[in-house]
């Protein structure tokens, strides 16, 4: 699929970042703000707990849910391309918002994105937020320290290296400040795309 011609009726926005950084909250707020926006969350593509594609952390007796192998990315790519193929007469480009902790780590997805944001948080804040949530399956003792945080740093490094046009933001800023900043950038992109149409 050619990024310029096939999805010219769409502006694709990636909201990536560390676990518990506020990605989905931001994506939901963006979807509510922009008329006709479509939102796809990467979390919907986790494979089943017993799927043989999982990488097992033997020392913890737990699957590594922090890798792309824990996600059905083929299905996500298929769903995104299906949306980008759909079109209807409109004067303003539509917004497709993609959020996920590894959204910029799959080049099939990141190559489709016009705007890329990475929301990062500190170790302490990430751990605090992670411990306040319930996961299915639940985190086992040591999973955050041994797997979640180190994998988060590796995936961030790869995402930023592969996507130098990514805008790095702090997930510890007030949500409204982040939202206003991102909305302004998206609106500029929409206006520029309308002018060049």
C-alpha cells in the first residue's frame, strides 16, 4: 500500500509509549475531540495466554507479554489497511488513531503513520501505576522489574531509532496539557493536507 496515495483521505496518528503512560486515555480523548475519528488499540490484539507463539520467561514461569510476539500484529495490520481502504466523500481528512505500547515497533504500522507520539514516564511512576491495575493474567512477583521495565526501555530505544520523526512527550504532565499539544499538531496537519488537496 502506498502511504501517500492510498490513505490521502486519512491522517494516521500513532500514540505509543511505556505501559501505563496514558496512551489509551489520550487516544480516547482524541477520538472524542475529532469528528469521524476512528481509534484502534493494540491491546485488542493480544494473543491467548496458551498460544504457542508466546516467549516464556522460564525463571518466572510466566509469558513475556511485552514483546511483539504476544500480539497478533498480522491481524492488526489487516484491520488498519481495511480502514484505510474505506473512504467516502469528505472535505476534511479523517483521523485514524492507533495506540499501543509497541505501535511504533512494527514497521508495517509505523510506515503508515503521519504523526507519531511517544509518551514516556519514569520508572517510579510506571511502577506505581502498574501496581494499581489488575491484569489478566496477573503479573507475577518480579515481572515488572525483570521484564516490563527492561523491555519498555528496549522497545522505546528501537521505536525512536526507527522513527526519528517521533515526538517524545512526558506522560507525567497533566493530561489536558498533553491533549492540547497533540490536538494543535493534528489540526495543523489537517489544515496543511486540506490546502494541498
